[in-house]
C-alpha cells in the first residue's frame, strides 16, 4: 500500500503584506511532493487582484484593502496533497501622481492646476501640495481643489510647478513638471515733456529726457502721428 509522503509548506500563516494598487509577488514552497507540485486555493479567497499560479506564486495588483484568509492545497503526481491556511493584509498607500499640471503666472504668484491621480492609494485624498521652483528655490502651497496659488515669487524669474496628492498615509509622488511661466507685475512708464526741442520740417532730435519703466524693462518708442514725425531708436524725425 502506497503511503503519501509528509508535506511541509512554507511559509506558514500570514504572508508578506500588500499595498493597494502596487504590484505584489510572493512564492509558496513545499517539501515532500513526488514530482512537480500543483498549488491551488481550496477555501476562502485571495485579495481581489491577486492570483495563485500552479507553481505556487501569488502575484498581481491588489484592488481592495483589508485582510483576506484562504487555504492553499498542494498536490503531487501521486495524488497526495496537503493544505495550509494563509492570510494577506493589503494596506493603503500614498496616492499616485496627479496628471496634467499646468501653470498660469500672475504678479509674484502662479496659479497651478492639475487632474486627479488615477490611484488614491485606497484612502480618500484630503488635499494637494503645489510646489513651484526656479531650479534653486522651492515655494509651496496647499489646497483641496485647483487652482492652488503659490505666492512669494520673484517677478521676471521663470518657474515650473508640480503637484502631489495627500491622503492619511502621506504625500504621494509629484506630477510631471508644468509648463514654464514667468510672473510679472504691473508697471508704469514715466515720460517727461521734450522741452526745448525744435519741431521744424526735416529736423531731428534725440528723446531727452528718456522714458523710464518702473519694471526696469527696456522702453521702445513709436509715433502715433506718422504724418508729422517718425521715430527710429530714440531719434525723432520731423
């Protein structure tokens, strides 16, 4: 009479935990089987998103939180088998990365918009972190809906921005950088009277005093009465 061998399955009990929406893989092993063993779930169920292959590998991407209890039976070529109860706990993770980050510049500030991440980590998103950088300095602001306004920036400096989602586990991976934008402020131009200039046909004169922009940007000149005068650079032609 044939006597089945003693099977030993490892590991036993609770298996390594999984993370919501993150790839998972662990392997079951045994000793005592005759020929190639065959594994199957014979009671309970694996966490949603995971499967058990015939060679004992549990893999997939968990799609639900919580602890799943199940029994795995291993059978050999002689028809002998043994069973072992297992459990896997799937926990929440930080959210995935938002998509489509875009930036719109204002006066010393940037409005940052985005699209929600496809994966909330299994826990509701409670807010977002917007970060704008000039390549050296980072400026942050938080909010719950787009746009988030990031302030304290320097006008005339270019910035790109990213957005990260936040849940009760933590702050997730940042989005890809936004378009580059440069905040600018309102400016005024002072342009004094051109006193003492001779406005005679065929005459010319240099603009003096010159116009000055409060922003420090270069001022250019033009004529609104081309039939009377024209301007080239800072020289007026009558």
